[in-house]
């Protein structure tokens, strides 16, 4: 890690605070890379008192930042993006080292940071609302949007830079300050990104606390993000369990939430499918990031007419996936993030067997350094048995058969989560039925492509136990602002709406 960090134009004293926004005097977090188990430099956490100071500084910075014109705020995001471009390779190396993602995917994640920044720069000159027709003469009615305040962005390990950037690029452009609480499993991505942003802000003589970092375990500082009135919006990416707890706390104080929680994504493979598209989509969907994406393909629902052929070919392509050091380009899949994740996959496979399913391929812990490498597994299951309704964050794929499209859609929808979905078919009626109001109940629905690979231009998020939040593109920027409806009377007389008269005052 220290060799990678030498490629950046700043020093990182790991033990202790090193900027006006970071006050680490709490316990250290010990970090090991899943690549080979080596220890990385430990990082000090913040205390509850230090988090309170971060909240106060962020609120002060917000009062300054909201008065900066939106196009100028966009320029700050653009300058940050230019530096990310400059350091794309070492940033990708950090991602791979600390969470095990293959370099090709880590480079793609850094590109995603760049892309959402470009999107936010364009947004900085488009924020606004409509002029609305007034029922009263000589009145103008319109909508406008204002910044909210300090926004807490709580991210998971699997996309340690991109998810923060989705929120931060849009949130900063909209005039908010940002407080980032990263996963304890992926701290260096957060440290380096925040330092880069801090340099950009200081070069403009803007407060560095416009973009703050709060390093600490959720069990120790997490409650404050949910209960503190100074935080009008919490954007949380993580488990449904924690999202439910956090959601109650934020809603109790009438705060706002963006929740991007668990996924349990299915691909329906029709008898009318292009099997090459189906196999390729499912291969990457299930094995990309070692099955640790919220949009990873978890379930495949295959028409009974092609089931045996499809399953045979699926096993064949899974057997071709090379597993090993994620820095080596020939390896398609790296390790899981830690040994606990590997154990969770092994436990899930045991539940499959107990529930009447069978493992037909893979699922072996591999004798590679670090103890986090496991071969992807395919499980044949008789529909959505209990373990299938849970999200196992690993390369474990459930395969089941269906008789008709209605049954397939019911299988697709009959899990608690509702993030992403797909159908592979060349039949127009099937694709339209899948995309209709009686089709997929997910926030993302695709035809002839997989469940993952969402682009930044579309709003990202899902329904049901996925939380209902939306991040990134489309009009999701509205989640980071407060709407205000305004009416201006330039008539010189008072006229009330709905025809109400005050004649008795004359």
C-alpha cells in the first residue's frame, strides 16, 4: 500500500488526524488485504466527540458553499475529476488491494467516478424548476431548488469510490457539504479521494470541510448519523438490516433518506432467448466482483424447454473462469473481501442442501494466500426456497426452471428485494410484458442484457427491501435539494386563489 500511495503528491500519516476535518484519536482499525492476507497500515478512528466537531465544521462549510454559484461549484467537481483522471491507475490499484476486485473492474470503477463528475458539471448549469401557469391574473408561479445542508454518505466496501462519487458529485453541485463514512474494509480509497478533493478546495481557498471524512465503525459512531438534526439527508448503501434501523432513526426526526440496500437479482431466460447473450450476461453478472455487487445476478429462471441444454453450457463457461491474484490480467475473479464472506457462502450452500436443492458446480475454498478465494457455485433449486430469498454476497448462483412467462415473473418478483432484473428474449410480447406494470417489480428492468452494469445517466436504486432510494443520473439530483414553490403578484391588487373574495374589506 505504501508503494502505491507514493504515486500521489501528498503524505498520509496513518495514525492521527492530518487535516482540519479529520480528528482521529480513537482505536485503530487493523486492515488486511484479501489478495494475500498481508497487513496494510492501520488507521485511527474518530470518537463521538470528534464526529460532533466534523458535523459542526461541515455545517459551517455548507453556509459558505451554498452561496457559491452552481456553475462555480461544478468547476470544483471538474477540477477534482481532472485529478482523478491523472491518478486513475494508482486509484484502481488501491481498490484492488483493499477489497480484491480485479484491476479491469477497478479501472472501470475509477472511470465511473470520472463519468459522474462529468455529468455533475453539466448539471451545474441546468438546476432549476418549471414556470407554472397561475389561475390568477398578473401572477407568476414557479419552482426553485435550494441546497439541503451537510449530507452523510455511508458507503459499502464493494464500490469504495464510485458510490461516494455518485452522491458527492451531485450533492456538491447542488450546494451541499458532504460527510463520508466509508466501510471499515475499504478506508484507503476514501482517504485518497478526500485528500484529492481537499487539495482542489484549498487551491480555491474554499473550506476543506466542504468534503469531510469520518472514519469509524458503524457500531461506534453510526447512531449519530441517524439521530443528529444537523444532517438533513443520509444516503446509505449497505444491508437491509442496517438500512431498516437507520431509516427508523432518520424518519423519526423527519430527515431524508436515500437507501440502496440488498439485491436478489434474477435473469429470466426464455425459450426464445439468444443463448450467447444469456450466458455472457449471467457469467459476468454472477462472477463480476466475485458476486459482491448489489446488482450481481443471484437467480436464473430458465424455460423448461431449454433448461438442460442451458444448464450444461452454464456449467461449462463457469469452469473456464480463472481465479487468483486480481492484479494478474488473466484472472477473471479475485478473492472475496474477507474470510467471513467466504464462510457465509459455504453456510449458504449447506442451507441449499438442507432445503432440497443441490450444488452442481463449484463452491470450494481454494488453497490460495489469504483464505478468501472460493470457486463460483451453481445450485439447482426447486423455486425460491428459503435461502434463495436471502442475499448471499458471493458468487453463488441459483438456477430454477419455469413453465410459462407468468410463472417466471412470479418467481422473479417473489423475493423481498427489488433492485435489478432482466429477461433474455427475442419475443417482443415477452419483453413488453416483462417491462409492463404487471411485469418486473424492480427499480431496474433490462431486456437482452444482464442485471448489472448500470450506467451513471440512469437513476440507480430499487424497490421493496432495496429501500426505494435513487442515486446518480436522471432527476435523482432532486433528492439532494429542497423544492420551493414561489408565487409573485405583480398586479398591484390582491387576488386570492380559488375565487375567494374579500369584498367586505372595501
